C-alpha cells in the first residue's frame, strides 16, 4: 500500500505539469496551424492538413510587418539599455546610501507600479507630444524604460545588497569615488543580473500594444503589435494574416527567452530572495 501511495504521490506532480503544458502549448499549436490555412482559418478542423500553405506568411512578409519588427526591436533595445542603466544606478544608490526619506522614496517608486499603465496613456500622450517624441520609436523605447525601471531596480538591489561593502571601501582606499567604485567594482559583478534584467524588459515590451498604439500613428513607425491591427478592417478581418503575423512576431522573443531562460529564472529568484 505504501509503495502504491508513493507512486501516486510521485505521479501527481507530473500529471499537473502535463495539464499545464497542454493548456499552454495547445493554443499556440492551434494558432500555428491556423496561420497555414488557406480558408476556414477559425473554423477548420485541428487535424485537417489538406488546406495548408504559406500564402498567409507571404502576404504579411510583403506588407509592412518586417519594418514593424525592426521598429519593435529598436524600441525594445532602447528600453532595455535605458532601463537597465537607470535601475542599476538607482539600486546601487538605495543599497549603499541612507538619506532622509530614502526608504519612503524606495517604496513610493514600487507602489507607483501598482497603477495600471493604461491609466497613464492620456498624460503620457500629452507629455510626449510636448516633447516632440510622438511617432518616435526611440521615444516609445524611453516610455517603456520608465515603465520597467522600478521592477528592474527591485531585482538588481537584491544583488547589490549581496556584494560586500568592503569592496567599495577597498576601491575608495585606491582613490575611487562612488561612481568609479560602482563602475569598476560593482558593475562587473552585476553583469549576469544586468543581462537578465535586460531580457525581462525585452520580453515585457515586445508584446506591448496599448502604449505603442497611443504614441504612434504613422505606419512607418508602427511596432509589430500595432502593425497587426491594420489587418482588422471595418467590415472584414484577415484572420489568416493575423495568425501568421502573430507567429512571426512571437518567434524572436521565444528564441531570446529560450537562450537565456536559466539565467533569467535564477536571477529573478535570487534578486527577490536578496
């Protein structure tokens, strides 16, 4: 009886993981199959392979999607670089220096993240228009950086706290100021965490739609998610093109996350633990 019970207890987690895998993977497989259907995109049988072809992919690739993907990449890289730099400096400051109101300021920055991003669309639109950053892919990247900096700072602060202060003191003895100690001592030790924070920003901003659709109305500056919206017409919707475009849009971020998955997970858990 104990042997059967042990087998069942060991089997239960595998069954749960298999169910989760099915829930996650099956919708993506359905989208992949639908992207190859020539007709009956939404109503075709899951196991019908007689009506498949690359027409939908050829159509979206001949449209503006490649340029939209480039715009998405530019915005995400700008967001990742700016967010990681600012959050690293902020994490070092909150970890190493204590000043009046530092604790309250730290928690205020984190609490602001509770505010839904959609509620910032109107003031962000007005501010970006006044700064002449409207319809700017780089400006969109700056907006993304502002929305992701607090989370990256929280992750990086745990790692900065784990770096012995004696290293900073040794650098000060050698004549380094605070910024030099940060650049020469702390920053190299944070390299793995900085990489994972950048991957988090890339993955998080690649699929963003609301802010991008609010700050961009020039087709030449559309990101991939906004460009896919053009496939939805007033009377007709190109579901095949949407499915094909969705697959092509998902491929880059899947590749990036697959490459850095272990490093990203270890960094997130370590940063939160710290």
